[in-house]
C-alpha cells in the first residue's frame, strides 16, 4: 500500500528511488478460517502440473552447484554492495552479470566477464569501470581461497555497461518473470531448466516446491558418494500423490 507519495517501481530504496521505507505501510489480508468441507483431503495432492529439474555436482565448496552458476551469483552479490559502499558512483538497484568460465587440468578460471549496473546517466562511467575491476579482483581472491580449484585472476578486458548508459531498469526497463530469470532460478545455461518458473511463485506451488524436492534428491545422491554428478527430473501431475521420476542420465560413478 502506497502512502504519501507517488507510485514508483523502486519501493523501499529511498533517496531518488521513492517511496522511502518511512512512507510505506504494508497490510496483509490473510484468510485463517477453517478449511472448506473436503478441502483437507486434497492438501496432499498436486494442484498443478510441472516437469521439475534437480541438479547437483560433487563440489561442496560451490554448494554442489555448477562452478559458473555459483561464481556468477557470488560476483553479482558482491557488486550489488557497491551501491552502498560507493555512493559517489550513483548506482541504482538494478543489475546483471554474465561470466564465462574456462577449465583446464582440473582448475577453473574466469575467462570473460560482463556486467550491467544501473547508473545515472550524468555519473562517471570510468570510475564505475575502475570500481568494478577492483571489486572483482578482491572477490576473486577471496573465492579462490574458499575454492582452491578457482584461479584468482581477472581478465584484462571487462565489459561494464557495454551497451551504453543503463539508467532505466526494473519493471520500467526489462525485468520480467521469464527468460533469463528461469535460468537464474535453476542452474545456469548448461543444465536443462525443466518446465516451470520459480520467481514470484508461492512456495507451495508445484513449480517451486517440486524443483526444491528434485534438488534435494540430486544432492542426496551426490552426498552418498555414489556419483559425481546427478540430474533428476520429476514429473508432477494434477490430483496425484505420487511423482514420476526419470533415471539419472548424468549420474557418473566417483
């Protein structure tokens, strides 16, 4: 609920991106009454259909995720902190990261990097480029200490806002619940994403709950030590109690 200021896509950020937190009041209307007659009997049944994918690889340091997916997330989270750490850069809330990871003799290295960080058009884009490089060098060093198969080196060439000024973002720009969000929700472009989205979904919807279940099964397979890689596909059908699970074609012995 908006109070005291115009509707804006950046609720809660304050400053130029109002409304500020102090202007907001959140009200939740929850139905906590008794279940309808006969409703309890259906609570254990799937209310939708979906094909969900779960994946795990035998790399505990990356939380059993593909290295490139883990690295993109960690670098993205670190760059997001620049908004608070360097207010002179005039960074805004939106941003995205792409990494290309190479592998040789069991070692991984950051082969290429690109990021788009929302910034006011009047700001210093050269300062932003320098800040991104320093931040990446620091974070890659930290991550390589956690995961010793990752080289700390940063590519000589980095792409920072390579398409030009990135001032309009969020729901005003290009921020839907499909496309890239499906891959981010899952395991990156190297692993099939299944048939449902997670972003914006209730935790009890079959898309999201089913994907989490498939991930748990894949991790369980890896943690037993019977395989180095596991891909689980789970099919959920409406009004069924049992899931249908495919074989593990990507499972390989240790």
